[in-house]
């Protein structure tokens, strides 16, 4: 059932983003962009800040004062010529929320690095021999609020590394890309003793004696080799409204082949002027190695409930600075 649902989602995505260009209002490319491509490096740096706030004074419907902030940074260094491209980027985000009579809570936390290199032997071809590297983790502890005594995640717990090679199609590789890798390494890192012993994020848990004492510590890493399929698409929907779509599908050859991990993002960027902008985003994830828990019949204990679809939605208004 899970695999069927993921397959339907993927097909819907491909259908949605393969519709004719006439459905959207797009500005034609200037003729200068169609000239012969010369070797060049392109550097892009952007810092963003989004803020949302609610305040009440004698409000008869009731409510709690709250304020949320999200800080982001992205840096890119990209190379392109007739036959090669090499795209590199580092991005970081961190968000918090403070609500009246409640502790500060984290709303977003990400550190990610990507490197993608491709080569095509024929100048007129849109197919590339390609290799990709992706690494991501978080900065601070994650909690299942309101419990702030027992972290459910930490820096490098988990950390994820993907590295592999395959074929990539893209007529305008910066805007549209289909990538297929039949051989991709996925490494999961859990560099925290308690989380590793608990077997969090799919690592092998610790071996315990009858009294609950650790005999053999849990593994700190987990390696998988499988198939990775990605699709990314950037477009200008209308003037001052841009959309970025990216979906990643991964399945391991050895551990439950056919059980697909899904990571799907869709973000809309609404540009007000050179500095002000609004962002609307959706992030859907499914990873069979990330288990959920439910309260046990024994008070204070929890039972494993299996993996579930994770979804996050974001709407923010703020400013962006290019530097």
C-alpha cells in the first residue's frame, strides 16, 4: 500500500510538471542567452529572514501572543561550458517560535551541501554522465515537545550522505533535470550514544542483558546501496512569482528492495521588490528507517508504531539580500 501511494504521488508530479508551456505565463529568453556558451563560473550568495507575529490586547475571542523567525543562507558556485557543468551549493536554515507561557521551540533546522558534476560527449546532446554528492544534518537538539529532557535528534544524529553516479537529462540543466543513478551509496550517521543504542534512524541497536545494561553498543553508522531517481524543475509562473520543485526517490537493493524513501519539496517565491518577498513551501517525506512511537500500556513507556508520512508547510514574509 505504501509503495503504491508513493508511485501514484510520483506519477502525479511528473504529469503536473510535464504540461504544455501554454498553461503558464512565461517571458521568452533574450536572444543573447542563445549565443554560443562560453566557459564561466557563476557565484550566488543569498541571506533571508522571515518573520511572523500575532499579538492580542483585550481580544474577546482569546488567543496567545506569539512570534516566529526563520533565518536562511545559501551560497552557490557553478561552472558550465559546452560539455561540462559542475554545480555546488551550501544552505543553512534555522527557525524558532516563542509563544506566550511556553518555552522557545525550534521550527526548522537544516545544514546541507550538494555537489553535482556532469559531462556530455556530444555538444548537441541533452544527456550527461553525472555524479552527485549530498550531505545533510542539523545544528541543535530536536525534541518531541513538551518533553525537552530527552532529545530525539542531535547534530550528526542523524546525518545523511548520498554519493553515486548515473545519467542525467536536462535541456536547460539549471531549470529542468531528470537524474537516474543505479548505484548510489546512502550512509546514515548517528553520533550520539543514547540514540545509537536505541537503534534510531535505522542503525543496529545495542544488545542488552536482562537488566537493561548494554552488552554491545549500538552501531553509529548504517550503509546502504541502492537506486536514486530525482527530478527538479524551476520556472517563472508569472512575473515576480517563481516555483521550485524537487523530488527524490531512493530504494535499497538489500534491505527491503522496493520500499521507496520519498523526499519532495515544492516552494513558491513571491517577489515584492528587490528586498521584500514572501515564501510558500511544502515538504513531504517518507523514510522507513524513521519510526514513530505510541504510548504503551505500561505507564511512561512507548511502543514502536512504524514509519509514517511526514509533512511540513511554511508561509513566511520577510526579506532577502544578495551578496
